[in-house]
């Protein structure tokens, strides 16, 4: 079985880290800039996962094709299965969820709006083997079949 490179995509406060903890904590290494603090450390951990053929989850916003390209080509070349999850949310809902976080875990509201403004919808053409849409409904994650065309805006 191929190791997996999972990329979580979406604005802040849409549940990406909680999703990681619920679905991948026991099976995949978490690569997250909030914890690692620098791209250098991120690169080192990514290289270790690739060399060791250890499944991992990139738990960052990864809003642009260029951001996701930090991981996809190297993981693909190392024989990993590339899976993406796009977290869809209205920005106002994410801002509200962010306000409910403990103060030391909140991100500035401007950061959420800034990430939303540059968010590029992922595509299988980037090298993903699988893509999924994720939304929150009634406090739970709903993972849906990939829809190449979005029916409603993020804003």
C-alpha cells in the first residue's frame, strides 16, 4: 500500500486541525507551520517523511496552487498517493468560529479574509490522486464527493 500525502486546504478556523486529529492522528505525521514555525523545519520534516515513506498530513491553509506545489511533486516522485481535502466555509462563519477559540489560539480576522481572497480551488491537474469537499454541518464534518465546480462562493 502506498503511503499518503494528505493536504488540507482552506481558510483558518474551518476545522482542518480538528479534522486531522479525528481522522489521521494515529496514522499520519502532522506537518504544520503553527508548530514548526519555519519553512526550513517544515522542509526537514517533509524530507524525513518522504525518505522514510511515512504518511503525512499538511495541516496548513495551502490556499494557492503554488503553496500546494511545495509538497505534491516531491511526494508524487517518492511514490505517495496524494489526497486533498478542501474545507468549504463562508468567511463570516470562520471568523465567528475563530472568535470562539481560546484567545491564544485565535488568528487576526484580517488573516482569515486575506487567505480567503487568495484561495484557489484545487484541481486534480495539480497532481492529486483524490480530492474531497469538506464542510461542517451540525458540529460534524461532512466529507463529500469532489465537485470540480463550486456552487457557492467562499465569501
